[in-house]
C-alpha cells in the first residue's frame, strides 16, 4: 500500500485499512431477522407469497404441458 502523505517524520495513513463491507443476500437477512426476533413487514411477506405462487404456477404449467404431449403421442 502506498503511503498517502509523508511529512518526513510521520507517515500519515500508513496503517489505514479500509473498512470491511458486509454483503448479505436475502436468505442471510431472513435468518438474521429470525434470530433477532424481528418480523417481516407486509411488503416482504407479499413478495415471498408472490414468489411461491409463481413457482407453483410454473410447475403446474410444465406438468400440464407434459400430459398434453403424452396425450397427443398416445392418439397418434
């Protein structure tokens, strides 16, 4: 690391270490809030519910599509 300023006797900033950043993903925040006893607000619950509904809808469409293909193959 280069020294930002040298006065001749004192090297200003020679021991400086930048602060460490804490990057948390959604799962880490959820676990931490549960451990602290905090509850999620309405918007977070709504987003989580919407994710589950969308995933279930996609699974349902894939299964329906598979049955449709099987039905078409069986008829020919």
